[in-house]
């Protein structure tokens, strides 16, 4: 170890961890050490730059709370979250996209046809479609868990005095795999930019806006769950989402509501517009 130098240190560090041979943990750790050391040699990282990175990470920790995950935001703006979503999407299944910071477990269960928006302002829209498997078979009893911002781009959980479970619902598909409910079209919003990640965006002359979107988590027995988002064609920021969540396959078209075209679903509230999206789940394993 005393003959260690900038080229032999990488192997020495890897060897110092006595992790189980052939384990996934060993593989992940050793690959991380390889890339971290390569990055440092390749950039000739100075002490000042190295300390700047560490202080940036320290600042991310300092501003984080149970309701604010600055490291997830960092991962999002670096495209890391999106990359993990991409490489974990199964062939034939709906593409995954960001979970985001506003998911809540145990949202209220709602009957098909329910309205999530209540008296909120904005364009009332029917969201509907079928949940299928990769062979095209409808999946009855699939769980469609959705959450979203309102017609001003705000999540109720962000505002004091609001019910944090507003604009959320868990639906179960009917015998034909259908889901349908009405809500209000969300508006774009910014990711939090008053912390270190905001400083990073400003340093790179980047904005903090996300295009309007609906969040979904779809589950069904024996199928691999998906977490994804739906976006709307021809709306602001779909081509420059601050967190790289948009995929062409997740863009939907909002059309004027026509009951016949939507299959005459029984609705609590008559909407102005409608959008259809069929989700596809791949088998588990
Ligand atoms: Fe969101």
C-alpha cells in the first residue's frame, strides 16, 4: 500500500472493501469507484473544485426535509432519474417517467366516473382508457393511482388549508379493463429552485419549468407496476422539461368531449374535454 500512486489507488480502494465476491453490491461499488477515480484523473480535479462539490452535496443535505428531497431533485435535473426510468422500462410496456416529490400513499379510493377536481377552476377533462397486458388483453381490477397539480400548477399538498389528498384518487378498472374519471387540466409548474439545485440550474442558464402533466402509478396482479406521467401535445415546455420526463409515447391529445367517442361512460360531472391513454403492463419477473 505504501507504493500507492494515482494509477494504483483505484484497485487498492476496491480491494479494501471485503464485500461478497460476485455480489451486486460489490459490482455497484467497484464500478462507482472506477468512474469516480476516472473522472478525477480525467478532469485533473483541483482541491477547490473537489471541496465545491462536497459543499454542494452538504448544502443539498441541509435544505432537505421529509417533504423536500433535494437529492432527488438533483438526480432529476441531471437526467439520472429519467435514465433509471428508461433502462427499467420493459419491452412493450408503457414507458416509465418521474415519480416526482408529491406522491402520497393511501390516496382515497374513488368509483369509476368520479370527479377529482370539485369546484376548482380550469378546463374539466375526462381521462379514460384501458389497462392492458403486452399481448393486448384488458386487465380487469388493475389499480390506477393518479395525482396531479391544479389549473394553476399547484399541488394541494403545497398549500396550507388544503386537503393534501385533493386531486388524487385510486381507481380500479372494470371488467373490460377500463378506467375513466374527470378532473381539471393541470398547468406547468417549476421545480423548487431556491436551493443548491436552483443555483446549479442558474449556473447552467437553465429554467426550472416542467410541462403540465398527470402522474400515474398502475398496478395489476402478476404484472410489473409502472410509474409514469402523461403530457399534452402542443403545450409549453414539452420539448424542454427541466427533469427530462417527457417521452413521445406519453404525449396525449386533448380533444373536445364527445360522449359517444369516449364510450358513454357514466360520469359524476360532464367535462369540456377528453383525453385517452391506454396503459400497458408487462408480466412480473
Ligand atoms: Fe408533478
